[in-house]
C-alpha cells in the first residue's frame, strides 16, 4: 500500500486499529449514484410513494395504479396493477438501448477457462432455453427447480423461467440429495435443471449422481434437463427421461420468445431457507417489488453503473446471488462476474487475480471470506494491482472491526468505502447499511472548534462508516431496535431488530403456508387488533447515539455458519435418526473463520456407550446426507446426559458457551450440574 505520509507502517497500522469512524473519499462521493443526503428526508416525507423511485428504474408493460396496497396486511402488495417481465428488464431493454455488445456475464471456471456473454448473447440463449422449457411443457406459474453450481447456465435458466412466467426454485448445489427432494416436493415441482458435475479444488464432482438420488425421493414425475459442464471428464449419463441442455438450446437456436407480462405481484421465485423448525421455509418473492428493490439497492448502495465490472462472490444458490449477482446488477445493465471455484485454488490469490484481470470496480463478499484472507496473509493481495476497486461490501454475518479494517486497508487501500449490508432471504434486498457516498454532518451536533481554531476532524456525521456496525436503516426502511415489549431501546442498549413498515422487496408469504408466514414473522411484535404489523427478523442488535445498528446475531434456533443459515433442528433430526443415538442437541459455537460452527452433543442409547467412533461416523454421514457439507459438525460430543433445567428443558445457552469456550456462569439451577464440567472437559480436550 502507499505510504506517502512518511509514517512508519507499524504506526499506520496502529492508527487504523484505533480509528473508529471512516469517511468516503471525495473522489468516490463525486461520482456516486446517490450522494444527496436529502434522500432520507425525501423518502420519509413521501412514504410510501418514495418507492416510485425504485420502480422508475424498471420498464413496465403496464403502469401500476397503487404503490402500496395495505388493506390485507401483513399480506402487503406493491405496485399493484403494474405489469412487467423480469427477463425483459434484465436483457431486452438493454439490447434495445444499444448495449447488445456489452458484457453481461463474465464467467471463470475453476480450471481457468473463461466465457463472456454479451447482453445480446445472453438474450439469445435465454430465449432458446425459454422456448425449450415451453416445449417440455412448462407453463406459466409452474415451479422449475434449478440445482446447479456457479455456471452461466444457472442465471440463464433463471431468466428463461422468468421470461415465460415460471417461478424458479434454486437449490444450492452443495445441498444433499435429500434436501433437493424435500424442496421439490414442497414446491410440487415437476421440472429440474441440473448438470453433470463441476470442479472443486481441481477435482470433478459428480453432481448428476446426487441429483438422481434426490429424484428418487420426489413424488412427481420429473422432466430433467442436464447441462454438460464437464465434457468427457464424467460420462454424461442421461437417463431415459433426461434432456441434454446443449441439444435443447441448439434445437431452439434463434427462437423468439415474447416475455410474458407478469402482474407486479406474481411470483418471480421461491427460495427455501432454514427456520426454527425442521421444515425449510419457501420464501416467496414477487416480480415488481423484488426487482424494483434489488435494482434500487444495487444502484444506491452498491453504486452499480452500466460500465462497471461488478463482482459479488456469493453463490447464486443463496439469496445474495439471486439479488446481487443476477437480478439487481442485470436490471441495471452492468457486467456481473461469476467464478465457479474456491478462493484458494490453485493458490490463495485467486480472487485478487480475478479482480486484477477483470479490473473489477465493486467487490461484495462475506466476513467469513475476509477472515480467511486475513489468515492467509497480505502477501496474496499484494501480488496484484487492485487499484480498479471503487467500493467494497460485506454481507451475511456480523463483521468484527479487525476484519473490517483489514479489508479496508489491504483490499481497498483506504480508498474504497465499505458497505456492511444487513438483510435476509426474506427481505429480498438490503435493509440496514450506510449509503456509501453520503457523509452529511449532522445538524447541530458539530462540536466547538478546538483552541487555535483547528477543526475537529471526526465530527459526528450521518453515514460515516463505523467498523462492525452495519449503519442506519436505508431511506424508507423503518428498522428499529426494541426491547421485549416492542419499545425502542436507548442508545447503547441491546434489543431485537424489528421493521415497522413494509418495503417493496419483502417476502409476500411462505409458499402455500400463509399461517406459518404470520406465525414466523408477524406475531411477536404486531398488534393484530389494532391492525399494526411489525416484522420480526429474529436478530438481536445494539443501537448507538447516531442510530447506527450493530447486529449481534440470531435469537432463534438458527446458526450462521460462514454466512449460511442453518437450522439447528434440521441437524438435530438428522442426528437422532441414527441408530444408537437416543437424544441430541445442536448449537452454534464461535469460530475464527466461519463465525459460527456446528456443535453436536449426543446421548448414546443403552448398549452403544462404547461405540462412540462408530456413532460419530454415522452421525456425520447423516448430517451430510440430510443437508450437505456446509452443515458438517465441528465436533460431535458424546455424553451420558445433556444439561437440563429442573423442568427438563435442555440448556442450550450453556452448550453454546461450552462450544465457544466461554465462561459458563451459574449452573446451580440445573437438574444435573455435574454433567457440565464433564462435557466441557471433553470439548476442551480435543
Ligand atoms: C441472517 C440472514 C442477507 C443475505 C445473506 C444471508 C445475518 C446478514 C448481516 C450483516 C450481521 C448479518 C442475520 C440475518 N446477517 N447480513 N451485514 N451483519 N448479520 O441471508 O441466509 O437469510 O440469513 O444473516 O443474522 O438474519 P440469510
């Protein structure tokens, strides 16, 4: 990094470590999409019509009549009466405006091969595949399941579905066969698009085998399309009823498929996510509100411009990839990057190599990745010219200030603002984050000048960056931190996040389960009688004197492993399914890189007490089979008992403390306090 102040590097490092607030460089502010601080007031005064500003980023086939329809809250509707097509908005309109030769997707495979799709190319292939899907029988509103890794055919299939009005349900490729089957059954899906395999650390993984295994558990007769990713690497087995993607696209080359006008409230996609109970929740997102919201937040927060090369390193199998690799960036007509593989293959500088080669402007990643980069050391980013970067972002879990500062310095060279964006699968897009270019002094809060007339350098400002704190809610978003009664907590206090007004990107319901939708999100803090609806995201948080929100983590039985949300109940039910295991409790424990890791505490059945190794292997296998490698337990501890309260409830908090190596505190209220030390010794002993 440059050090033209003459300060020794060590001092500079120390200064950075202590610094608590950061401001965006003037050069960034000057070019930013949104830099007028009045945007906050403007949104507040014109709410909900302020959201027209988001809708204006889209092309509508039919103008909407009403911005927000709240007559049947919490079943809110946005931009009602409006009609549009998401694939038209992400493709055709850019081509019509002359951008046919601009790169839409730049992809790199793990082995180094690259593919670039211009907007023109992408439209052609989307149309061909849309025509093929129709030929297979896909009709408007049929749910098409996409079970694919990070290959261009995944966004192509998503947009092809969107074009013909068929909602997609993308299942993360790392999920197991069982997880695929559960999601297909839940969505009553009759169509699957998958692939033969993909590369991980140089090895070809057989994905088709996993898909086939999953299909055996699906109730419907399924039509399957298989993308040939690996060529000859794996025999490209096609069962009798499977279709080859390449052949289908070739057969339909040149097809022209009119984008179907969808009602703003028609479903664009389903995305399954974990909750408190074992059953994954099918989060329903719609066409108008979701697309407007992801386009607006990409514009205002990620500062995406059509001429940018933008890179979000998430997997499209999660909501981050849907909103900020595919829909938001493509709606704005930018170049979005995709990388198939792992960040440390063949070496730990792979991502920086990609940034340099592609002159990436914006880089959006997860804290867990940043903590890995830190661990690997600065030599890897230092090998590359990262000066093309203009903005950095993080998402998925809280970022510790040290990791934030490392990112700021070693990746951004202290020249890039960082946006720490809090949101969820359910919110569709970002909710709490600073706006990167707004740095308005707070009226009335500037202190007196220092003696000698020197200006104070760190005046309290709206939207200055505070490492570790996501920031204020976005304009138009009414997020608060409240106590158990729903009253806002004082600055400095901790409480729970609530969202007290609806927003366009919000989930509309849980697929075919309105009751669970209300129960999961709208009961804790709403007053049904008074028709006052408050959304509860199940996160704990603190708020400071500048209304900055620092997210503390989930308050339900969901843990966040490397930015991925896992339900402890799902893991528990896999473990107790193992013969020889009587009872199990699964909790999250702190982890340096992953944020949280999975800890399993299990009680062997009578007769299995001496067979821990065998049980451990089976439990591990059960977790991998029912969820996938992301849920792989850090540790499986066998114990004759679990710590329980006198009323027989498992003390999860205590198990979490043991897993994290934290103070255990008072255990005297337990029915069996003696078991605690025994378990703690086992965990520490490993
Ligand atoms: C949960 C949502 C948002 C897309 C990726 C995860 C946690 C998310 C942050 C952040 C602290 C964060 C929350 C949230 N989370 N972003 N910037 N700071 N925590 O989506 O799988 O639906 O998980 O991730 O706990 O509830 P998800």
